[in-house]
C-alpha cells in the first residue's frame, strides 16, 4: 500500500478542528468528518463556528472530496461554484517521523500554497497560504482525534 493510500485510509472518521486565520486573528473551532465514498475516495465536510477578531461569530462549513489517483491524493472542490474541479494534488513523502505533501492552486490572480503534515494516526495539520492582488492570509488548521474517536477507529 502506498503512503498516500495509507494516509487516505487513516483519515476516515471524525476529527476535532482548530483553525487560526493569520494575520486577522480570526479562529474556527469545529469538527471535520471524512466519510468513505467508494473504495478510494472520502467525502470531507467541516462544520464549526468562525469567530472574528472583533468577537462576531458565524456558522461555517466547507466540503471537499479526497480521491486516490496514481499514487497521489487528489482534493476536489465539493461545494461552491467550483464543484468537481481539482484543488490540490498531494504526493506524500516521509521527510522524518511524519508524512508531508504540498501543492499550489492558482485561481485567477490568486495562489493557494497548501502543505499537509500527517504526524500520526491522531493528528495532522494543514497550512494554506493565500496570496493575490487583494489577498494575503494564512489558514493554519490543526486536526486531532479525541480518545473516544481513536478507540472507535482502532476497532474498525
């Protein structure tokens, strides 16, 4: 089994999500769930509460589809106007005790540089740096499993 196939398998289930939006000071706290769709794909849905720096709160959600293709994890948009279009192609490698992959998505004059780091079966992080004529921010998302979720997934 390739590293990408193993990572896709290990992502299944529910995750606690903490996201910092820099430099704005906004934060998102919620849950992300990876649900199997067929043999080599996962539907991703995150839901949470986005808290802006001034204290305003909003409900938020996002969806993607993660698929295994030719040794890479392909992340496609699953909501909004770009449904079905590719967002990222991630080929994981192991630089140390974790797995890592990165890719860049161009959207008009904007670029989205994404890096995924899979630390172990219970924690991973994504960093997406957005640059463009009217954009300059970074999304740092940390995912972790609760002890109960880890036990449930271990018994699958």
